[in-house]
């Protein structure tokens, strides 16, 4: 469950951040999309897919036999990765908001 909660926390941060800083300003939204068209999707798609399997498939791997076995190092690595992503994202948003239009 900790694995799922880490991804859920990331999704909540990203949603809140985008809504509060970017979505309401068309210029900011345009710059964000220009800068990162994938919005970090490629780097974190595996973690999100695992989260989906854990939540919706009771841990069973999609298209394969077997289950995901999440160990403490997996959760620690994910939490560290998410923390770096949040800091990177917030840094980029802070830079974006400082640019005069």
C-alpha cells in the first residue's frame, strides 16, 4: 500500500500544482507544454502502471502471469524518485512564474 500511496501523493501534488499555477494562465500552460510535451510521462510510466496493477488488479501483472512483489527498497527508491520529481517540477514552475511576459 505504501507504493500506491507514494504515486497517489505525486498525482495529488501534480494536479494541485497544475491547477493552481498553470491551468488558469494560458501563457503558463503553453510554456509548460512546450517545455515538456510528455510531462514526465515516460520516466514514471512504469511506476504508474505498477500502481494500476496493485490497485485495480490486486497486484497481478497485466498481460503476464504472476504478481508484483513490492519490497521496502522498491518503496524507498520510488519515494526518492518522486521527491526528486517534485523538486524538479516545483523548480521549473518557480522559474516559469518569475519570467516576465
